[in-house]
C-alpha cells in the first residue's frame, strides 16, 4: 500500500490525495501537532460544500485552511488544504470541499465520531475525548442529524403514531414529539406545545402519507385533536388512557379536601387529621394497599359514604381499561351514567369531560393502543437532556434525540 493511501485511510479521508506530512514543534520541543497537506482529486473539484453539486468557480477564498482530523494516537492532527469558493445555484457562494460539512472546522470523520460518542455518554466526555469546545458539540450534533440519510425515509411506512409533549429540566420549555408505535422510534420533534408546533410535521408528512395514517394516539389536548382532524382526516384518534384515570384521582382528592375542610371548620380535629393521612390510601391501587391503608379505607367506608363512593368511582374508571374491547366500552358507559348521577360535583364535572372525549376513548379500547411507547421515548429523552445539559438551544437537543432515538446516528468511521 502506498504511504499516501495509508495516511488518507488513517485519517478517515480516503477520497483526498495526501501531498505532504509534517510535524509542528511546540515551544517545549515536543510535537504539538501533525499537519497533513492534502488536495482534492480533479474529479471532485468545484463542488458545493453544502449539496456537493458542481458549480462555476468564484475565487480562491482565503487561501489554504486547516481543519481538525482524527487524532493519531495522543497527537492532534490537522488537515491543510486549499479552500476555493464556487457559485452554487442553490446556495450561492460557498466554500468547495468534500472533506468537511459546510460550516465545520473538522473533517466528516470527526463530526461522525463526536456524534456517535455523545449519544451514549455525557457531553463533557465528548469534549475531553475529541478536543473540541463545549458549544461545538451541539453544532456537530445538529449538522450530523441534518445531514443523515435516514431523514429521507423516516416518514415511510408510518401507520400508527403517538403524539406527546415533554417539558425539559428548565421547566419552561416544551417539546412536542411524534413516535412510531410499530418501530418504537422517534420520527419528529419540535419546540412548543400548540397546534402551530404540530402543523410543520403534517406539512413534512405530506397529504399522501398523512392519508395513510390509521391510528393516532395522544392525550386530551385540543390542539392535537384539531390538527389531526384537519391534516389526517382518515386517521382515528385514540385517547391515551394514562391521563384519564388521573382525572378521577384528582376528582377524588378534591372531594377528600372538601370533607377535610368541613371537618376542620366544624372542630372535628381528629377526623380532619385522619382524612389528611388518608390521601395515599385513597390513591393507592387496591392490590398494593398495606394493612394500615386497608384499615383506613374500611374506616372511611363506615363513616363517610360520599367519600367512599368517590373512591369507588375512581377505581371503577381504572377497571374500564382492563378488559378492553366491547366489554371495556360497556363499562365506560355504565361509569358515565353512575358518575353523572352521583351528586358528587367533582365527578359530575369529570363525567362531562370524559363524555366529550368518549369517541377517542372508544377507539382506544378495541385497538389497545396507548402512548406507553411514546412515554418510553420521553423517558429516554429526559435522560439525554440530563446528559447534555450544556445544550442551550432546543435545536441541539432535538438533533441529539434524533441521533439517539430516531436512527440517524452515523456509524463510527470505518465501521459501517
């Protein structure tokens, strides 16, 4: 093998021609960096640095430039090459060069290595391992995610999707995420939580692929329902059962607070204390009750009929989603009749809300579709958020999520 070919393969720039290799000596007399002079083959000259399409030459740019390459052992390595500019029909005047992505000071191999490294590890690990700046990691992740070939096919074969919202650790920024129920992959994400946030997904999906959707699971957000009706009319919207049961739990807790306040104002201090401690007994599923919590519920059943009926209403709604199918739908209708006539105001209100979403719940029961897979994606996304807490923009976080959870991460150079 020729020495020039060996150097090109070691650096992950097999398409370039190596002209010279030199060592840059530091102030202490040690090798500070290895500088490899390269040039682009004639057949690859004149290509736009963004789209790789040929364009007429514009000028010689700022002369020869250096870019970081894969380090050789413990020694930093730089590539040095001419950086002429071309006039691209789509992107205007840009630097020509196939060895680096547009706007990057690194080779494509460095970009791919950092992107691969940052998905399973903390951002600080990638910073130390690859000798790049903290902010550079976010830029690299965004470039690689945008450039990934998988983005072209991410909407192919979508039939059943789930839509959910997640709040980042800062507490004031929301992301809307879309996942594929069949593959379990994240297919799209954007900052925001309203209808305007979700419409770009439908625009990217297109009318033909939007018409191919059969089931869309989501929570009870009106904005999601409106966009699904508007852009994906053939799809059946399924209401995830996960937020429905907490509606009943919230109504039960509201009823408990009412009884507690009445006892406190009436001077029944002991009863008020018992009701305050009964919160977890009322919330806990019957199969998970401790002996003390079971005794607390028995005491409530004997002394406070309205609060105990509220507890039974909560439990009955939870049982609606156990049998699924037509049996579950029948139980739901029975529950709605019971709740609307129970004269317990918090549950009467919840019955009205659930009646408004009955069709979506009815579609969920036979298909047995929930947002469990999307919640799993959200859990992984929270972990990525914690690992990459240095990302100040939502775009970098979304790009990292698409690399790790959306199948866009490029393999390590030389390990396709």
